[in-house]
C-alpha cells in the first residue's frame, strides 16, 4: 500500500501576504512630527545652587578677609546669573539664587568688617612701631630681637599674656579615694 502523504501547500505559501492600507502604526507614545514624551528641557539650576554654596563658604571664611570678600563677590555674580536664568524660565530656583546673592553680600560685608577690626588691633598693639623698629634694625639680629621683645611686652600690656594659659598639674593620687 502506498504511503499517503499529507497535502501541504507548496513552498512559498501560495497565500498572498495580508495587505494593509497604511504603513505600520507608530509605537505607543510616538507620533510623527512631535518630540517623544518625557523629553523636556531640564532646568538649569546650577548657578543658583553654586551661588548659595559659595556664599556659605564665604561667610564661613569671612575671618580670613580674602575668603569672605572674594567668595562673597563670586557668590553675588553667580547669584545674578542664576536669577537671570530663573527670570527667563531656564531655571526654577530663583529663591536659591537670591539667597546666594544676599549671603554673598553679607560675606563681603563681614570680610571688609574684619579688615577694620584687624587694622584696629594692629594699631592698638603697636604694629606700626614694630615695623618701624624692624626697618631701622636692618639685618642686625640683636636689634631685631629687641624690637620683637618690645612688641611682645607692649602687646601683653594691652591684651594680656600672648601665651596660652598653663594648666597646673596636680598629684593624681589626691584625686583617688583612699
């Protein structure tokens, strides 16, 4: 008996491919002529944040004068740049930029105020006389030492001892009960 063979369609199918009247539809969320969703211009908040950070650093270093004045000025400049970006809608942290400006101005004022304090202390301590004495002493080490000793004595008379207070050592056995 002859073997029966299944009747399969010939290779290549014999069926025509389905005909779509339009090209394939776009993937979900993608429409021709529009930007993909979720892609938006991120706000440029870096200048405002940098202004605040630099301003805080300026206030912390205001006693060094240079730190307060220089960092304060940098903070004010960065703050104005950040505020400009916020006004144009490029950033959304205008308040942070304003805080950087205000704290930067305070750092500059504190740094300049420290200059006046340091100059006052220098004058009260006799710093000008010390510089004059050292200039006259030239390279004579004995005369330079005499100038330094006079300055130290004058400083101690005005402000108290220039040395750190000394702690009196006590016998540790007197602290322990018998």
